[in-house]
């Protein structure tokens, strides 16, 4: 479970990095996180602002965005740069330039080719945007396993130091 948090934190840390490549699982994991956070922000807006008058930080947020769904706007401001960056890196993994992300903006028909592009397997090996992230992950895992110290327990037949 902690690796999931580590993965999300590494994605957020690289939210303004548009270079390199991103694997499919990392992209879809972050898209799920993004959607869950959006619905949580929407739920917070609906429950908080429908039940009482805002005060403090929520009041400041609602004044900044014109009184409409301040937590949703905060979510969009904080997480959209990361979503855009990971989409660009996912397109890089497929061998496309990041400008292909503008296909999302085509009404009704832009979503389907974009999802198809993002769902396909990335290019094998090295492409003009960098090394395959799956190859890098496998290499890092092998190196981490090789670097782990191996602790041998003392055999039961060996005499203890007190003897």
C-alpha cells in the first residue's frame, strides 16, 4: 500500500515535467486518483455549501471563484498541471508529441481517439522521448534486489559465543 502512495507522490512531484515517458499503469492510476479527488471535492462543495453559510477559508475560496464550487476549483488548480504532464508523458511513451493532447478539446469525438491512444501499449525500447519506463522499472527493481543485504542466520549447530 505504501508503494501506491509513493507512486502518487512521485507523479505529483513531477507534475511540471513534460519530458520523458510514463507507463500505462502509472497513467491510469493517477487518472483514478484524479477522478476520486474530483468527486471528493464536489461532494465537499455540495455538503458544505448547501448546509451552511461558508466562513473562513471556504468563504475566501468561494469569493475567489465567484461563489461556485470552490473545492472543485481548488482541485482543478492543484491537480490539473499534474494531469496534463502525465498525459503528455503517456503520449511520449506511445511515440507522439504532447500536442496530441489537444485532441481532448474536440467536442464529442476527441475523447474516443485519445482514450484509444492512451490505452495502447507504449513503444518498446528507446524512442525519441527516452527509454521505456517498464525497462527502467525492471532495471531499478533488479538493482534494488541486488543491493539488499542478505542476512544469514546462525546455524543451530554452531556454538554460541558464550560457550
